[in-house]
C-alpha cells in the first residue's frame, strides 16, 4: 500500500500548487492532476465504477473551466508579490497545523474503524443476497438502481435543476438592459 | 490512521482556499478540492484488506470490498459536476457586469 | 495614435473570436470525423452493460456528451449548429427523465415504488436484472443531453455582449 500513500502525498502537493499559483491556467492544470491522481487511487481501492465516472467528469470539468478562463481573464489580479516574511509565516502556520492534526489525530480518529476493516453492517446483506434478488452482477449498480433507487431519482432531479439553473442564469432573451 | 489524516489535510486545504482567497476562480477551485477530499474519504472507509472489486464474474463470489460507500460516491461525483457548472455560470455573469474576478470590488448589489 | 491602437486591438480580437467560431485545423477535423461515431458507440456499450461491468448510466452519459463536445470544438460554432439544434437536446433530456420516472412508477402495479418487476433472467446475460438496464438508458440519455446543454451555455453562447464590452471600456 505504499503506492497509495505516495499518491495521496502527490495529491496534497498538487492541491497546494493549485491554490497558491498566480496564473489561473496553471492552477487549473494542477487541479486536473489532483483529479487524475484520485482516479488511480480509486482503482487501487478496488472501485472501478468510481474510477470511470471520476475520469470522465474530471475531463469535462477541465474543458469547461479552461474555456471560461480563456474567454474572461487569465491572470489573478488580486495577489501582490509575496515577501520572504510572509512565506516564512505561511510555512510556520502549516507546520503548526500539521503538528496539531497529527497530535490530536490519534484522539479524533480513534472512533473511526481502522483502515481495512469496515463494519459492514448493511453491506453483508447486499453482498449475500444481491445477485439472487436483483439479478445484476455489478453489485454497485444493483445498490444504486434497486435497493436505493430513490436516491438515484433524487440525484437525477438535482442534475435537472442544476441544468435549468445554468440556462436561466445565462439566458440572453428576455433580460432587461441594465 | 495516517490515511485519514491525509484525507482531512486535503479537505482542510480546500476550506483554506475558499475562506482566504479573493479571486472567484480560486474559490471555485477550493470547492472542487473539497469535493475530491470527501469522495476520497468515503472510498477509503469502504476498503477491505485483500478484497476485490464488488463485481460477480463467472468464477463466482469472492472476498469483496464494501459496495455501499461506492454507491454513495457515484452520486456525489456527478452532483459535484453540476454544482461546479452552476458556480461557473454565476462567475461568468459577474465578470460580464464588473469586468473583474476580485470579490472586494463586487460589492454593490444591483437589481 | 491612440485611436489607431484601439482599432487594431479590436480587429485582432474580433478575428480571434471569428477564428474560434470557424473551428480547428484539418488534422483535428479529420480525426473527429473518424472518432465521434466510435465514442458514441462506446458510450452506448457502457450504458447497456451497466449491470454487468463497471460503468452504468452516469459514466455512459458523460461519454456521450464528450462526443458532441468534440464535434462542437473541432468544427466551430456555426457549422456545428447547422447540424445539431439545441431544442433536440432539450427534448432528449426530458425524454430521459420521463423514461426513468415512468419505470419507477410502474412498480406501483405490483407492490411498492421502484419494485423490480421485469423478469430477472440468467445472471451474467445481457437481458437480465429486471428494470436496471431500462433505468440505465434513461439516466444515460438525461445526463448526456443535460451536460451538453450546460457546455453550450457556458462555452459557446454564454458571452452575449463580448464585443460590446470592449466599446464600453
């Protein structure tokens, strides 16, 4: 599992780069790196369904965001150049945060099940009876469309609302000239 | 245990970006990082050591990982895309009106 | 001197926008002509085998969108709009939603909401698992058409007064 930890560290570093860079296009490319690393992490955690959805959604998000940036502006005009003092203070803050998280982490995360041993209270039933009751070989598909189909219906409605929202915000007919 | 801490650090980076940055696109990037962190933590909780992907093949049943968190994350990824698109639509409209992405200059609420 | 500088800047920006509307180079257009049909075929494969292999309705729908995004980006706005009308995608999205909802309501015939009532055949065969393939098709069409409309609104149509903004500044 060493590869998993290395990929997670890569994701953290890429997220830091995405946050702190001044050029917006470089930030978006770093965000893409985080997304692709997350795809490989999903594959390592034995979830191929999630990996497929994550990679195509990541590509579509990147295309839309880069197109928006090319049409509007590319340089972040809100950040002045950082002096050495500010960089040192940022690093000290980061080290304090990490020590805090690591020190309290053993207390806070003790309630969570240890990595690799999930409690599996409801999933035992799904794993045992999934193929018999639904007839689907892919157990994740049987969960989202048969056992918990109502949640999928809600999600389809949320997507519909979001699409209507985007079209309503960006429509050009019927708007008053300001 | 370390892996949960790393997931929370990623989430913390996302929150830092949303709270501190003053550029609208950076705020959208912060939201995207938060969504990645949450999906990652769900998938980590559902992993079983030595388990395989929960797909029944011709060889019959095997030792599977937990399929329930994967079903929850599948929904969450697509909803994250819809949310990001709506955020970007509002950003585009704000840029058309104020010609800047700086949130300190976008203060007057016009009707 | 200042007036000439402004006119030059406006002309190049207009030319740039016009070039974007015309599309990309010949290589990209040829490859798109070959690949777009294959991408739609791949998305149909992933949607239909959603109950046997990983994927399902959502992944297949987004790949369906990716094929149309490729066509729009490679051929430019005018030529792509001459062949695909936006009202068609409105219709497709509503059709997908109605398929999903009607399939869920049909469960009321035999018991409760969302009951799996079509016959479940042999496992690992393509026509199996009751209503799951029908639901996958509905979701795939809906997600695909909806996300393509979002792409059109944000990337192609969203900037209504782009050239007029230059004059205002």
